[in-house]
C-alpha cells in the first residue's frame, strides 16, 4: 500500500479513534447495498501483484467490461474544526457527536466551511515531493478532483500544486491564484464530507469558492447555495455511500487513467469500507489529516 502521513498529537489520534467508531455505525448495511449495484469497484494496493494493469484500458477485446485507474486519495490537512476538537479533548470537554450542543466544537458558527490551519497547510505541502516524484516517473495524476469544501480545496491545490503548472514551464509561480492549470482541477459535489449538523461541513456559495480558487473548475456544481447540508439532520451512511457511488459512476467515464482526489475522513472511510471491494484489509483504516493513500481501482460492470 502506498500511503503517506505525518505526526499527529495524542488528542488528534484520540479524536480519530472516536470518530472511526462513530462513523462505522451503519457501514455494514451500506456495504451490503453497494455489493448489489451494477457497478462494482475493486481496490488493490499499488504493489499488489494481482492488481490489474492500466494497459487493460487499451484492450480492444469486446469482452473487456472493466476500466482500471490509479487513484491517489488525500484527506485534507488539519482544519480549524480539527484544532478546536483537539483543544476541547485536551481540556476534558465531552460532547455527543452530531448534536447542536454548546460542548460540540463542530457546531461553532466561526468554523463554518472550516479552512486549514497553518499545520494543515504544512501537512498538505509535505505531499508535494510525493507528487513531484510521481510526475518525474510519468505517473502523476492527469486529473485532480476536489471536494468543494474550503479545506479540501486548499489541500488539493497545495498538495498537487506542481500539476497546476505545465511540465515544461519555468519555475513555480509564488501566487497560487495566478497559476495556469496544465491539467483539470475539478470540484465535485459528490466528493464532499458526510454532512449535516456540523457547520464545518457546510460549504460556502459556489461563486465565493470559485473567486478564491480560480485554478479550480466549479462547472460541475449546479447550485450556488449548499442544498445538501441540513442543520438538524446528519447524512445517513446510505445517503453518503449513494453520493460516493454517483461519483464512481462519473469517474468510470473519465478518460484519465491516473487521478488525485482531495476529500475528507468520513467520506474516505465510507469509500474504503462500503463502496470499494477491498483486497487488502490494511486499506480500510482511518485516514489521518494530510494522508495520501494510493490504490489501483478496477471498475467492473455486471
């Protein structure tokens, strides 16, 4: 398995463990539902000798009903909502997840569509050498898909920054807002975090995101305002995995064989524990902030 992650505080690890247990509720039922869908997506570790080759995509055999892609999944770096939760944990504050209570740091209005902290930006930047090595080996993403939430947009732009400049371009530009993209950077509504109640997961208006991230194409977003978020109800695992299924249906049709995805912890947990057929149990673990997990995906139509 190709994975890259960084040091985290004890509070962050404790919160991750708690979040893992909470977000696994209802996952088994969602997984069973996904197994019955016409599109099945199998995931292999990058070094798995049983993993199919990208050359399968060039197979002209009429019986070939599968598509193969290399996908580099990234969880955003530390966001301000993560920091608030870590500080609350260290102070001994206890709260019930997905409730509108004063103790719950995730409902603070100040962290609506939470951006990255300085540490989060550093975590995202630590992935730049990984992306540079992929590019040097001619294995870099040909497409980057981003959740339209601020922290995932920031992480994707920072981590995959080198791909915003044509490979034969001069030295990198200092101002990320002036970069001329060499490959598509697309915001996709189906890649956003499990949502509802926690305002950190409510996205800002599309036009506002587009003005701050001009290097990202927001044309796939059909609504200016966030129509998914609900203040009084959290998305169910069935609803979340359905969104992910729609994303994989879309991804299957894309011409690009190598893709980067910048998303969120609960979304990624559902991807690897419900939507994908996993050949390596190590792939199912919780993503730490700033972690990249690279896999081979095989899309098979029944």
